[in-house]
C-alpha cells in the first residue's frame, strides 16, 4: 500500500506521521524589546493625560472597586457585588458554552461529511444561516422569536423550584442564581448555537485533513465504520484543528458580551449598571476590557501549553 510516495504495510498506514515537536517558547528580551515596551507605556500614559486635559476628565478608580465585593447587611460577611457577579456569569457562560458548542460542532461537522444528502443539507443550511447573519441580529432573532417557542415548554424555573434545597445550592454553583436560570440557559443556548456553526466548519476541515488511505487501511483490517471514526479519524482530525478551536473558544468568551443586549446579567451588562450608578464611564469600561483581556490571555496560554505538550507526545 502506498501512502505519500512510500510503500508501507497496512498496519503502518494507520499510524500518522509524527511531526517534530514545536520548539519551546522562551522569553528572550533584548534592548529593542525593552525599548518598545517603554514606548508603549509612555504612549498609554500620554494618552490618559491628554484625555484628562482635553475632556476635563479626572480619573477616579475609588468609586469602582466597591462594586467587586460588598458587605452583606444581614450576615456582615463579604459577598460578591455587581462586577464580580457578572464576571462569574461570564465564566459560567464561557465554560458551558465551550462544551455545548463543541458538541454541536462535532455532530454538525460529522453531518457535513456524511454520505447522505439530507444530513449534508441540514448541516450546510445551519452553518450558512448562522454565519451569514450579523451576531447582534442573530441574538435578537434567537431570543425574541425562536426561544419563545421552546422556553415556556421547558419551564426551567418551575422544575428547579421543585428540587430540594441542597440540589438547588449545588446547581447555583454551576449555573448561577436559580431565580435567573431561565436567562442563563437562554444566553447559553444562544451562544452555543452561534459558536457551534463556526466549530462545525473547523471540525469539517479537520475531518477532510485526514488522508482517505487511513480509513481504507483500517477498513481492510476489518474495523467497522464506528471504530474507524473513533479510533482512526477523530483523533487525527481533532489534533489538526486544535489551534483553530482555541481561537474559536477565545472568541466565544468575547461574544458572551452580546447577550447583554437582551438583559442577561453577565460582565458587560453589569458594567453598564455600574457606570450608570457611578457616572465613571472610562474607569468602568477600561477595567472591564482589562478583565476580558486577562481571561482570554490566560486561556490562550493554557491552550498553547496543551498544544505543545500534545506535540511532544506525538
């Protein structure tokens, strides 16, 4: 059997070629790098001073920090305030949204490559519809037209209220306050459907990147189609699309701010409430941007570490 111009055995055809591990990233600072950092910090400081003089704006961060943590009037203990509550909702939306978008993308990506025309048409229609509608328009259409058809049937708030108190406490850790479970689930489904279309195309490209000879060699060994997909095709496809999936997951975190337009109380929504209460517009939104930056940057570093580790293992 010939693969990539070489004659190999059937068993070896199932083993993907091992790529050389990527070089370990090292921080090698030189004088030019330090110069650029100094110039960047100087420009940022000059911009803030110029805005203070041009707009007669005085920066006051002291009025914003109390909106992270507050003192409970009943227990006297520390409790999360608006910004921290919104941050926790954003993290929950991002975590569960990644899982649900991945599930949607895996199913639809498999359907995009299916032999049956009906499956391909359904998956292609879903991808083309979502990807060709602006995100803001999609959110409004989904929340006010589509979700009204299935949310009353689910009746999540009634089902949750019928659960024991201990179960409700556990669910509140995973999904936030139970009195807002409908809003959270609505935002989660909206983000998952939207991001799932992009994950679908990433998965489809990953499946197409696996040489057909791999599946043919596995079939000649007597493996079933299910075994071929699980043990041969999917591992190679997911390894090929890991960088693209990383970028899409980070984009999902930033896209979570879109659901603030429909009154879902994540970080951007809470930031708007804080800036109305404090009248400190620049401080609130600069701080919000910094929070999003650290979340996305930290996640990118985690995925980069996993990618390098996976490269060394294979």
